[in-house]
C-alpha cells in the first residue's frame, strides 16, 4: 500500500526547463515512477536529444518546445496537447535563469527578464494547466523555489525576488485551487551541482563556503530532488498544499 501511494502510472507530467539540469533529473525520476513525461525547453535539438534518451531507457516521453516567456507559445502548446489527447496531471514549473550583479549596476531590462522567466512563466503555465485540471477535479503543481525563497544573498536580487514570489504564488494557487482537488506545492533546492552553478563550484572560496555553511558538508546532486518531486506528484501528498520543501542539506535549518 505504501509503495502504491507513489505510483505515477497513468499520469502525465509536464516539466519546464527539462532538457538538462534539475528539470531533466526530475523528469527522469517522474518517468521512473511511471509517469509519461512532456519535456520542455527552447532549444529544439537539445530537447529532442533529452526526450530520445528517456525513450531509449524505456520511458514514455515527448517534447513541447516553447519559450516560457512567450504567452502565445504557451497557450498554443497546451492546445496542441489538448488536440492529441494529452492531459497534464502534473506540472513542474522548473524553468529559470540566474543573473549575478550588484543592484546598483543592474539594468531594469535584466531585472524584468529574470522575473519573467523565473516567476511570471510559472503563473502563466500554472494558469493554463489549472484551467484543464479544475474540470477534472485533480492535479499536481510543483513550483521550483530556492534557498532564496526565504533568505537573500548579495548580487542576486532579481533571482531572490522571483523565488520569494514562487513561494507566495504557490500559496495563492492553494488559496484558489485546493477546493478543486489541485495540490500546489514547491521544492526549494539548496546549492546543487548543475551547469548553472559550474562557475561557483569551480571557485575554491565559494566551494569552501558552501561546504562549510551546509551541515551535510557537500553540494547537492540533481537526482536528490527526485524523492520530493515524486512525493509531491503522487497520491502520497493529496492533503499537502501550499508548502515548500527545502532539499538543501540542512542549510536553512542552522545559523
């Protein structure tokens, strides 16, 4: 019975920003739990290769290539899924970028770009998914936050604001959609070994800071998000709503 709670067979998951990195790891984990997965990215070649890798491993995978800041492309992608009979049961809003720059040197255009990709896209895609989940009376939305959903760090102001917004967007989704059988929750990754963090990993001073500041004394691995993602996508979390689960090696728990 406990294993059945985490079984995702018969469910379809759309994971944004999933051609590589954290999104790809979570998509693979959801597929291994039985879900059919729809991968998303804006680079068609990289996206096709990622989907082919999943299919080669025996999983049900297809692609939805669109820019998460293009509302018309988002709505068109959902219409294409509708016409092919693909119902998104699980949405993982993972697409995001980082920009490191002091606020006094930050262009307004760059501020807006980070918020559009990291926060506004989660609202728009979440809204389109919810419009289809509500009539079905069920659905799972997993927004990807960050340590900066709760704590700020110098030089990443737009990212921090966007990820703080993700926490409150998740709660807003809960306030409006929980009564329709939709569970909206978030995952807050800690410092992870990803391409986006490669410069930080390769910086001896920053690497030492992460390992010294994190009780686990190491960086996280992308696959370590899979357990939280499967839990929040499955029946095991049917009465969990509006929460953010930090997968951070204990960093936010200690001074």
